C-alpha cells in the first residue's frame, strides 16, 4: 500500500549561483546514496494539489537531514514556490525510493547541472573508491561542490563548461559529450553512471556508445 506524503519541516534554504538552490529538510527515514525523494507543497484552501517532483538526495547517508539541489524554473508550478520557503515551513515528502547507484564500487560518474546531486550524496557517504567524476554545468558559478570534489578526486575530477574562459586550465571548454569524444582512454570495464536532464543523459549515452561502452554498463537517472 502506498504511503501518504509526510509533512516535514524546512531547516534552511541556501541561494547558490544563478537559479540554483539548496533546500535542507528534516529527515525521518534511512536511505541509500543515489535515492530520490518525491517533493510537493501542502495546497492552500481551495487550491489544486501541486504535482509532485522527484529530486535526488544530495546529503550523505550519515547526515541528520536531507538536502535537495534544485533550479528555479520561473514558469514552473513548484520550484518558484520552493524558492520562497523559509525555516519552519512544511513540505510534502514521499520516499526515499529508487536504486540508482545501489551498488557501491569503482565507476565513472557523469553529472550535468543539478544531476550532480546523487554524486554529492555518494561522495559524502564515503563511496568514492575507484571512482572518477565528469561534472558539467552551463556556467562556472553553477559547479556545486566544486572545491569539495577537487580536493576529493584531484586529477580524476573533470569540469566541462562551454562558457569557461579558454585560459582557465581548470575547465574543459565544451560539453561533456565533446570531452568524452576526445578522451584518449575510455574505461570499458567500469559502470558509467549518468544523471541530468533528458537531453544531457541521451546525448552523453550516445557519446559513450560511440566510444565502445556497452549499453548495459551505462546506468542513467533522468530529470524531466
């Protein structure tokens, strides 16, 4: 039987670069890094229910709260209202659910935009051994946890940004698909975990298949 949504308290709301936000809410259940929460808001009297959206948990398994990374879509039904929440407000939560990255172990992670969230959770849960990370964002101020990943992965952390300064050695100036196409060595035996918008995931998967990665080794989580 499906459980009813729970009303959980907002702990904090942090404005990051651009329209990027980090929402912290109270946690009331165990979870595995890579899982999702269904999120909505209690409707006001006479108001229709707001459709639930799924968000990857960005906090670690050992942390006492849940963090959700999202981008404010001005024409959206949910995110503009999420962005106005303050500590003490309530959200409707279902889950956690899903099995993306359910097996920890060596892998190549590829996160685009807010699709970096499950990899933040995996990293904060200590599940990085043998892993590398390709992190893609449209602007350099949207690389969430950039310093953390740089310290954690060192030369196994790759940043792709088509708007980066050509003189900045920290970034590959281009898309993740272009970065993958230009790699000298593409790990064939490791799983590739992709998370991001539907176009990002589809084009990245095609780029990997073109480099000889078997479809069965590519695991995807898509945001619509």
